[in-house]
């Protein structure tokens, strides 16, 4: 295969035909004539030295050689598109999509309410706020930027500790009036405990105190959704273990006046490519501002009780 004379745009045509199964559909997708698509496929097959498609009444079906080529062609076509996008960003205003991966509570109750402020200053940037259950692989392009609870261990990923989460028991006023207020964290055994199932994945980074507390206080609700936990707590369904910043929601849940059950660090992570993209730079600065510990002291390493904490007896 002569790479010096190879036309890399042929790979995009090949991927379009493979994914649509039709020369006509690929022509409509790419805005070319059917004749050009046919010529491009013939030319690519001559370069490769193999038939990549079987032509039949049912359309274009990949041969075994075509099945080998397809994943590599997708990667190369994506890389070419990314290169074109990156170069175009050297001129003009910052525009385009930035994918931020974050766990559900942080995405829903902390970042989402602050997006309006970001877009007022950056109208050309589209945020894809991707709620995840597991930390994505930035090196594989699963996101541009990630907020994660464990230190990144991938090459070419830049990271910094951006804040600390302090987990507290929360309850609604109605719940406390009916069931009484626990005298201590360890007095919660007679209460209904609401817990996020994702915490189980983090047990290796939570202190021993959390494991002991969880062992003596059985759950009545376990969910993988922070919204479910918060809404159940707000409706008087029990005592929920949540990060201290959840006191900033308007759902009427109150943090109990105890020291944190657990405190963990979280990281801002992104690739070298994302750092250099013009559209990512204001997003990274916005995220740093979102967790500025001078403005939001509940993200400091030293625990600061959030506003609304119930007074101790």
C-alpha cells in the first residue's frame, strides 16, 4: 500500500458506506454523488489490494478484509476530523462541544445550576455534561474533562486535586419531628438510612469510621441515583448520607450537626489535547471557579459546616 499517494478522505467514504450499507445512503450522508462514492470505494480497494465489500441486492456488505479495516478506518477518520477541528480553533472565537464527565450528584446539583452563568460568557461553547457511574477513560476519548474520585493513572492525562467532599447525614425537618434527632452518628441504628450504591465502590478510599458506621446502621434504601436519595430524604423517608454541598439545594434537607462520616479528595483531569483546545480553556477555568474554596468553603480540606446545619443540642 503506497501511503505517500494515499488519499485519506477515502477512509471517511469507506466508513460511511460500511455504516449505512448503501452507496446511495452514503452519498446522501456525505453530500456526494453515487458515482463519486463508487469511484472512491474502487480506488480504496485498489490501494488496499483487497475487496472490502460484497455488492448484492441487499446493499454493500463487508468482506472479511473490510471487517478488519473498519475499526482502524474509524479511528483514522476520527483523528483526521479532530485534527481539522483543532487547527480551525487557532482562529476565531472559542466554539464547539466540550464533554465533561462527572458523577450524578456533582453534575446535577452543583454544575448544572452554574451552567447558565458559564454560557452567558461563552455562548459559542456547547457543554455535554455526561453523568457517569464509573470513571471514563480520557485517553480513549470518552470525555474531554473529568471530575473523578481517584487519582488518574493514565499517561498524557493532566490532573490536580480540585477539592474535598465531606459526607454528612441529612434529614428533613418533618422526619426529625416524627422520628427524633439522633444524638450522634452512631445513634442512627434506629433510623432509616438512605445510601448511594456508588459509595460501595469508594470504600477503599473512605476512612475506617465510614465502614464501621455503615456496618452498624443498615440501609432501608440503596440507589445508584443521587436524585432518588435526595428526594426520598426531602420527603421524610430517612437520613441520607450526602456531600455537604447538598445543603445548597432547595429541597429542604438539613445537615445534622456531626463531624463528617468521611472526607475524600476529588480531581480535575483532562488530556494535553484538551488543555490546548481553545474551547476547553474557558471550561477548565469555569470548573476551577466552581470549586473555589474561598468562595465555597465546604470544598476545603478542613471541614467547614455548610449553611443550614442544625444547631447542636
